[in-house]
């Protein structure tokens, strides 16, 4: 366990996960008096319970980007057709 000036941190180096090589858990101040063994046990349970990284908002952003790309393609095609018709 690593003890800092203001925070108590538990470091897990054996994550059994392909995404992460180590995990740092910052202990809440109200649980700083809990034994190191109990903190390590709980941190180990938390690190092994997740097989993949937490979901992010990337999916929503990709949908918005795809919609914008599609709309700009339609507008571009319309502008080209209008220009070709006028020439």
C-alpha cells in the first residue's frame, strides 16, 4: 500500500485484464482506518469483476458524426447536381 500525504492508495499490479497493467484505488478518508488486508481484498475483487474497460460516450459521438457525414454527403451531392444542371 502506498500512503501519500493527503491520500491513501492501494495499487493492484496483477489485474488479469488485457487492457490494464495496474490499477490505483484511492481510499476514501472515512475508510482510511480499515486494515490493509481488507482494502487489498476489496480492491482485488473490484479489479477482477470487470473484464473490459467501462463504457464511454464514444458510441453516441460516433452516431452523431455518422449523421453529420451523411447529411453533408447529401448536401454536397445536391449542390453538385444543381451546378451540373445550371451548366
